[in-house]
C-alpha cells in the first residue's frame, strides 16, 4: 500500500533558499523534544500494552483530522513534504522556464481550477461515454473495455511484470479484478459493518450514473444489475490469503489457451488495442477460473448491463478529477462510509497526491537534495550491511534447518541488492502529454504514458536498476523477482529532526528493524522464500525444511488469528503471515545489529531512557498512528498488513530480549508462554 518532478524547475533559487535556512532549521530541530520520550503515555504500564505506552501520549494529543481515516507518522512526514511541493508548483506557475516546469505548471493549474472543473461537469468524459453507448455486440464491448482499462481497469487486471519463473524476461500477466468494492469479501461477508457497506453500494452506483445523464429510475435499475454482475465476478475471485501463494497463482499458457478458457473475448484483439499483442503469444494467468467466469458472464448478462457497468467503472475512477458535485458524491461512499473520513482533503493536497502518482520521481530529485545528503545515504547503506550480517549469523545458527538449505539461504542473502535513498538513473517524463487541458485529460494521458512505459519493457532486457517508489515515499519494499530491497529516503524521515540528530538506538529500531530488517526478512517469509537468489519462483528447500518452516509459521498464524481488531473482526493470520514474519524478523535482526553499536555498549541514558529501551521505542515510532473503526474494518478484509498496534505488540511478545529489557512476567498483557512464541529466523 503503499500511492518528483524534475530536474530543473527553479532549482538554483530553491537550493539557495535551502542553504540560507539550514542553520535556522538545525537550531529549530534541536529545540524539538525527543520523540521517543515525548510520545509515551507514562500513565500506562509498558508490560500490559506496549503500543499504547510508547505512542499513547502522542495519540491523545493528536486526534485524527476530519479529512483522514488514520493519522500517524507517515502523515507527519507527508505534511512536511506537502508544503515544499506546493512551493515548487507555485514557482513553476509563476515562471515556467523549461519543459518540465511547464508540465508542472499545467498539471497544477488544471487541478486547482475548480471554477472550470465545476463548469465542465461530466464534459471531460463525454467522448468515452459516447463510445460506450455505441457498443452493439461483444466485439465492440471488448474493444471499448480494452481502451478504457488503461485508465479504469475494467473487467480484469492486465499488467507487465517480470516472469516469476524467469526473472530475466518481462511478461504479460492477467489477474482477477473488475470489482467496485474493495475485494470479494465485501460481496459475501455477513458482519454488520460489511453488510451496511454492501447495502449502500447500489444507491451509490445509481447516484453516480445519474451524472452520466440517466434518470433516477433507470440508474437504480442499472445499479441492481451491476451489483449482480460484480457479485458473479466476486464469487469467482480468490480470497486475500489465497492470492499470497505465488505457485498457485502462476499459470503460464499460450494466448490460444486463454481464448479457450474465456472464449467470449478475442484476447488477441483485446491486447492489440493496448499495443501488447505482438509480445503476448504466451501470457501468465493468475486465476484461470476468474476468466472463465468473466467469459460466461459476458453471455449470461445483458449487453446493456455491461455498458452501464463500463459507465460506472469509468465515472467512479474519474470522479476525483471532475466537478465538486461528482467528486463529493464519490467521497460520501468511498471516503466516509468505507474509510470513516469526515471530509475531503483540501484540493491542493489532492492535486499534489495526483501529481505524485503521475510524475513523482521528478520531484524526488529536489527532495533528496535537502533531506537525504550523502552522509545520510551512507549511514543507511552501512546499516543494511549490519542487518545483512545479523541475518547471516542467525541462519548459520539455526537448529531446525539443514546444511544444504542453509547454504542456499546464505547465497540468496548475499545476492540481495540494496537500493537506498534514490535511484542512480531518473525517469524521463518529457513525452508525457501534460499541458493546458482538462484535469481529467492530464490524468488520463499520464496513465497512458505509464501504460506505454510498461509495455515498452516487453521484449527487452529487464532493467534491474529501476525503482517502483519515489524517493520521498514513506514506504519501502522487497521485490522477489529482483531479490532486492528498495528503501526510499522518505522512509528514514523522523518529523522535526534532521538525520544527524538521531541516535543509533532510535535508528536501529526505527529504520534498522521496522524497515531494513523487515524488507530483508521478506526474502525469507512464507512467500519470498519460494524465490531463489536470481529471483525465480523455484523450490530450493528440502521437503523436511519446508515442513519445519510451515510448522513454525503456523504458530504465528494462530497467534494473529486470535487478535480482535474492531467489533468481532479478527486479524486474518494467513493473509498477514508474510508481513508478520517480516516484522518479527526485523525486530530480531535490528536488535542483534544494535548490540554491536557503541551506544549499546556504553549504555548511557538519553531522556531518562536506556539504549535498549530506546531501541524498542524506536521500532514503535515506525508504527505511530491511530485509525478510525471504519477503516480498520476495511483493512482487516483487504490488507495483508496487520493494524499498527498489532505490528508492535504482536511481534514484541515473541522476542525474548523484549522480556528482559522490560521485565515481562506471566500475567502481563504482553506475555506469551515460551512454548507459544514464534521461532523462525
């Protein structure tokens, strides 16, 4: 989940401004309190609920703003970034001095011109709605759907990615999709919260369809048909936990076989509309049963139902880039009901979010100049090696793994590529058609540019230097096909502090454990462990070792299945297993590495906290946040990550060092008997 602009725009002037402010910023940062001490709720006992103890003081003082469904450290980082990015955009509008700044200015003006947006209403979609109205048969339907899918992802999901079993080649992948609700469970679960969302869904569809010119009666009838259609697709969609099995979701086949599985669409022509067909003699289908069901539904459901479905999918995707009335109606369902937000974000922030998605890497070049100097980059590159060394030692010392599997695991670990801070090679956005036109058109053409960018990878060597996140992103990832960890500069940010002010205990917990150790462990979690050192989906474990791993992982599944998040909704232990394993692994690796640091050895207190205490608080800082019940319920059904509280309390209760540092005893809320603690890496 998480969702850069340019080399030039006012760069010299901005650099001067940054330099002038350096001294002042440094003094201001020093004056800010130590976050690890300040964020605590010292009225609480850390042995009972460590997350609330570590973060509860901040949570009490910082209610969730009405335009958000959750609020935490990622938002604090983003708020600092918003101000600076807005300044970049406004300078571009005032002085569009080069091609890139002209694109920035055009994008910003089109998104900020609410008068024009409200005057245009549905107008930006008219040509596409007309194309939908012109559909007369299944061939027309397939052609228009293919053209729309570049923007809205109708019917199904098609994307370009490395072949999971041949990481040296890019491949065309087919995935389940086509739903308007977050995933299949929203169509079938019977809990009160999900049932309420499902009951409100047809009414929302009808309201949106009326913007396309439908009468209220026709829109209501169409909405009922659309829900029936999407329910058919949902019934044949796999559950969240089933999608995490890479082997079970890999079916390589000739395109002719897909035409047999789903014969009511000419897939060759479908891909031709997207300029993919010449590279797609062979495709990878994730869930074949979905495509068979989709094909059958094309025959069983009325053509008018499909046409209305396309209109619904189009306006739903386009709503944020249209008039206030359309955007606000869309927000009432997806923002308020599904996520618990009380109001939309202010427009300028929404425009910056869209700009980030369109061409964020260009803005990232400016971001790293101020926030991620060479010294910081080296610090975290060195920390990666500390963490790698800790995992190497742990693998060598495992008692449950055979020597042959250990040898392959150590080789894979040695081959993990680290990407820290920002890419060495920046993307070129010069061909993106951002100009003085409607906001929707700028968004649409940006998505077309990205589609062409991905399609152009087919038939060419894999570019293993590419980044899939921008430098200012507060996130990170492990890519099994490249066997790499990617760590954007933004993920290391502590709001209000410059990197040189952060002590090692905080950094080893905040960055070493919750980010670097977490991502490295993903290479060896229940999913990542199935890929070899070259990034291929290939078994390299002995059967006995695989059995032992699964037995140990099952302990974690049971542990997290037992956590109740909201109402009667429990965490899905199977769906979240990979992330939970990575959280635990990260904590263990960060701790092992931190014990070798000078700060740990000196054992001097900061803000009344020992280095060991600061380590565990530093990890907890990475999950500083609180979330509204509506969004918690949504995340339980759709997210492979456990909610923040359980990403702290859950793995900590499995870590022996945590028990020693905080004196956890039987009867404490954080206590788990030794026999129930997870022991994997």
